[in-house]
C-alpha cells in the first residue's frame, strides 16, 4: 500500500531564518512529509511570517542556489552572476536535514516567467505581432530558451532533490493592455 504524501511549497527564506532541522520538525508536526523548495522563482511581493513578519519583494528570476553553469549548453541563456546565491549552503543544509528526518525536499522552479533573463536578452522573449517584447515571458520556441530549460532541468537534477515540480513551462496568454 502506498503511503500518503503531503508537501508544502516554500521559499528558501523559511530555512534562512531558522535551523533546517527545526523547520522540518515543525512541518512534520503539521503532518507534512516533504517540501517543494523554490530554487528558481519570479519577482513577487510576499508576506513572510518567519522574518518579522514583514513584506518582502523577491527579485526577478532569482536562483536560490549556486547554478552549475556547465549544465547550460553553448548559446543558451544562462543565469546571471547577480541572480543567484553565492553558494549552496542553505540548499545543502535543507537536503541533509531532510535526509536525516525522512522528509522529501524537491526542487520547485519557475522556468519561463523570468524578467531578469528577459531583460538580459529581449530577443529570447515572447513578441507580439507589433514587435513588442514581453520581457517577463521567455519564448519556448526560442533555441536559447530551450537551452536554458534543458540546462535548468539538468542543473536541478544534480541538486540532490529527487523531484522537480515545474511551473511556467508554456506560452503565456496575451497580457491585458
């Protein structure tokens, strides 16, 4: 018989404010069996409880780990040196605590909703019939973007996380306006 699994989606800030083992114990106490940890996320405005509480503006297309740039093919878009953590200390701590406490840690990523990469290379974004670039929307048909998707997938596959909940791997609808 398969056991019931229940995972929460969480930002890395949850684990930056407190010891990973303590956070995981709290989550397990709520009946959770794992976490889908945001390792790549788009810009947002979020109310973070563990840090204050306070309102936090998360940066565009940030990688909450240190990407392995060798995972990204020549000619593909690559994470900018300014859009990622300088090391994997937080991620390694969460994975290690998860392994010790039988708590699954997955790599949650937002792939094609990424203003940072869109501003870095506007030619890789969705373009409307008037030639307007939607800088927050990477174009899935663009070879540089497909290289980024393959690179990010490969990169996250070697992160130590057994699974990757993927978000925004499609063409986005026409923005209002």
